[in-house]
C-alpha cells in the first residue's frame, strides 16, 4: 500500500512540474490548447451531426417499411410479369402468427402496383400503394404532410363506400384534382387483363420528394385488391416495440416461417446505406485532417519549448536527472495541453449541441427534396470519450517524439547549446 501511495505521489509531483512548465509561456500554451479545443469541438460536432443523421434516416426507414418486411423470396430477387405474381396469400393467418410474438406491435399489409390515373381529359402514370387505412397512419406517425382533405379511413356504416384515394401534391395539380374530385384508376390485373375503377379523392399530401409527389397514390388494400382482382398483398410490414428488437425478431420470425423471407429495415433502406457510407468517408477524412493539424501545432509548440530549454535540460542531466524522467515531464506537458484543449472543446461542443435544441435551426432542403430538416447534433458519450482520449494520446505521442532526441543529447552538447 505504501509503495502504491509513493508511486502516486511521485506521478502527481511530475504532473505538477509539467503544469508549471506549461505556464512559462502562457500565450503559446493558450494558443496550442485553443487549437486543440477547436479541433476537438469540430470533430464532436461533425460526428454528432452524422450520428443524428443516421438516427433520423434509420427511424424514417423503419417507419416507412416496418422494422421487418415479410414477403416471398422471389419478391426480393425477381421482377414480376404481372401484378402480385410473387404476392402473399393467407394474409389473415400470417398476421395472427406474427402478432403472437411479444415484440410485434403491429403488422401492416401493403399492395404495390402501377397503372394510369385519369380525370377524363388527361391520363398520367401513377405508382400506387394499397394500405390498411385504420392502422397505417396511426402506427407510422406523421410521415406525410397533408395539404388538403384528410387521410384515408375505413367506410363508416351508413356512409358511401365509394373507393377513395390520396394523391401526391404535384399529381393532384397535374390532374386539377381537389378533395371530392372523381378520378379513374386503370391497371393490369393479376391475369394480365385491364381493369378500371372510379374513385374519389379524399386528400392531397406531400412526401417532401417532388418526384414522388408527381406519381404517388395511396388507396386502401381492399380497393387495390378489387382493382387487381386478387386477395394477395405484396408484403407485410412488421412494426416492433423498439429498434433494438429488430435482429432478434428477424431471427425468430425467419425460423418460424421458413418458406418466407424476412428482411430488416436496413436491408430495404438503400438511401440510408448510401448516406451513411458517404458521411463516414467525409467526416472520417475531416477527423484525420483535424487530428494531423493538432499534432503539428502541439509538435511545433513543444519543439520551441524544448529548444529554449536545451541548456536547462543539460543542467538537469548533469545534476543526475535521468533521461526517462525528463521525457516523462515533457510528455506530460504535451498531454496537459491536449487534455485541457480536449476538455474545453468537449464543453464547447456540448454547449453548441444543447443550444441547437433550445434555438432550433433549419437546414436547407437536400438535393431531390422540397423541404428542409432540423439541424441537431447528437450528444453521444462514447464519441466524446473516444475523441478526448484520442486527442490526449496524439498530443502525448507528439510531445514524446519531439523530446526524445533532446533528452538523450550528450550533457556537454546540451550545456553548450545556444
């Protein structure tokens, strides 16, 4: 116990010497620590922004398709010759089986098809999706912005059961349609014949993606099945209680239904994967550049300090101070500069991150979208700890590399240095 206490006391003594040495030239030390602080803050803010983007895209992808997507294997690998060629049958039984899992919150059927939509004078291509109107908009949350009218709902007893649709904003404008307008859907059935159906516009929405708003149509699963003359659905979206339950639930359901294929939201989210790959490269390169700059600044500061103190180092060597002790002291100086800068940078990044939650800022719309998104920065303890440790380690290594040659210089040469 006494040996441990003595060792700790010795380390604190050398740390105190290092701190006093950093105060010899306060302006240089302050500039060095400030650059380390700015570098740390930049890495944390950039990394936090990337993490927030990943989290937002992951939530949006899971909300769109479901945490899991259940379909026939051919649905994921083979193009269909006719609508719902690779669709799912016995949907009611499948849903009951899936809902028996304690982690499954809801199972939403989806019918995807394409065709034409007409107002009588003009026809245009549509990409349509049949959904469960009672659960789709309640489970997914506000994934659409309603411009006019309201979302789909199941017919109420005593009211008209005329089929209803929701149109993308640009598509509605092209067809001069408003809530209450009558339109005609035309699509190929599962047998390859053409079928038409008159529908009424229930609402007009925007997805925030102009190209989708030009073509997208929502209707109910029942309406889509009547138009396509089938009882199949394209796939089932499985919504879980949490994102963390995705992989275990995928394994369980794949074992439970071996004849079907279960994919998770990440396998479906091509955009998420592309953005994550791009951001990893951009912010990874940014972190490396900032780290190199900080290392060069600390190296330069320590080199100047060591050159100024070469005769002092020679004197300490002549008095019996070991090279290892001098190297430890100089390394601790660099570590202190990096540590103070890392802590200050972390505090600065934390303050900016919290400020963005208090004073919201909006990012401009990215390419391909018509609406912006909030600028937020995630506060991730692991990222903060790793960045601060990396900054301290880099400055320590840089200081040791610069000091190594001088502390091993012959005593006579060090004393004669001018």
